[in-house]
């Protein structure tokens, strides 16, 4: 079982997302949000014998709009979704797309080799593969009979 660093602010970010969703649905989809950020992308963190894999949903974001960094066992994803150019002859009946900056910091469940990490963006999903350090990899111990 891997120990995961407790992040007290992670619960607050989840609460903020849920409150935003509740308020938006109450106002019939009005883009009412707290703070400057669009929100945090949904992530999946998986642990394989050789690596830690982090996937993040970032629809509508290009690789040039993304920044991935790692420090002290934490992976940070930052980016920005740009709003399309407004046209004077267009009026909206509903606007639910979110525009602006986003950020997400994810604690990694094992010691990794950040300098060997790779990232790939495909179909709106960013996948980051970070090899585990040698000390974090499971080692099989042979059992001998007495």
C-alpha cells in the first residue's frame, strides 16, 4: 500500500467545484463562478509496477496552452482555454463553455524520476507517464524452505 500525501486544500477545491455546479444549475447555466480560474481538470492517477501514470481531461486545449511541471512529489498542470473571437452578429441562447486559466496539482503516490517523464496529448486527454525510481519499484523476495 502506497502512502499518499494529504492535501487539505484538495477538499476545498472539490467543494468549490461542486458549489459552482450547484449555482450554475440553479441559474439555468449562467456562467457564475468564484475566483479567476476556470476550474481544475479531472484527473486519474494510476500506479503500475514501472511508472506512475496521470491522465487529465483538457478538452479544447492545445499542447502550446499546457504547462506541466513537477516538484517534491507533486505534479502540476496549468493551462488556459481561450475564448473564440466574439462576433457582433452572434447572440447566444446558452453559454456553458468555460474559458480562462486552470491549474491542478496532484500528489504522486511513489518516488519517481521526473527527468524521464513523458507527456502526450490526444483527443482532449493529457497523459503523463513518470517512471518510478529504483527504490520505489517492487522487488520480489524469493522464499526459501527451511
